[in-house]
C-alpha cells in the first residue's frame, strides 16, 4: 500500500469510528442536547476530512508542505463606502462615518487554504447541504470574493440534499435545476464535492446503524482529483 492509499484508509477508519459510534456517544452524554452533539461531531468530521484531503492532494503533487496552510482564519469584510454615502438620514450617515472602523463583518470559513501565505481557496464544510443553505453559502462567498477576486470556492459535503445527481458521485454531475438556478444569480464558480453516495434522507440519518452509508476509496480518490485540478493553476 502506498502513502496515498494508506492516508485514504485512515480517513475511512476515522469516518467509520465516528459515524458508527456517534449515536451511542450522544445518547450517554448529559452535557449537551442530543441533536447538537450529532451536528458537532459530523461537522468537525467533515472539516477534518476536507483539510486532510487538501494536504494529501498537495503532497501527491510533489509540492513543499511548508507552503501550504489549512487553518480557520477569519476574513474581515468592511462596510462599503457607497452604501454609507447613500444613507438618507444625515445623522446616521455621519455617525457611521465617524465610527467607520467599527463597521465590518467577520466571516469565518470552515477551511481557508493558503499557499505561500496567500489565501487561495475557501471551503465550506457541511454534513449535508440543501438549497436554502446554499443561498447563505453563496452570499458569504460573494462577500469573500469582493476582498479576494481570484479566490476559489468549494462546497465540501458528506451527503447531498441539493437534488439532481450530486449524490451519485459522477465525475461530471449534471446537478439540479434549483441549484443551477441559484448559482446563476451569483458570480461564483463553485466546486461541489460530495463524499457519500445516495441523497440524504431526513428520516434515515447515517449515524443510525440501519441507515449507515460507507465512505469509499473511490469517493475519496475522486475528491483528491477535484482538489488537485483546482490547485494546479495556483502553484508554480
């Protein structure tokens, strides 16, 4: 087994351990709500997998690991001057101008990929995504693009609830009518990476043994290819 195969197997083992054991851990806990524990565990799992796949992709391209970082670095979005200028109430407008340094929105990406300390890829990680959630993601990505116009964007999801064929793990999914319609209203080239085959069912959560879905070598290998394709134009 080579290194990349070994790394993929470690991810699958971690997934199996966390997803198969997540229901039992949540049931015996007394500190937090059951649903909250499930969301927190699966959310962290998806972020960890995303980071690991980025590093595997980078290593597989034979690049210096010291050039790459995958932290959770916040991005500061400042208020737009043109918005302030068009505020009709003079008192409000002048108050904001006097305190302009206080007016910002702090976006915290799940994973911010930096290469040579330059932000290059923003990754949003979800246990699953449906289109109402996608709208919020696209708004955040649009704000980030106003600061970093060359930023690349990835939606990294364990399961898909977007409709269409995103959950079929095809090399080239056709997507869904509603998702494409939303994307058409935003100037964001979004790469959607899905790990688990089969549309997410609300009444069939994968942390329940009877509804468990495997994470496969093929799905992870395809995800690595997708990430490498994004990275190719960023490195010299």
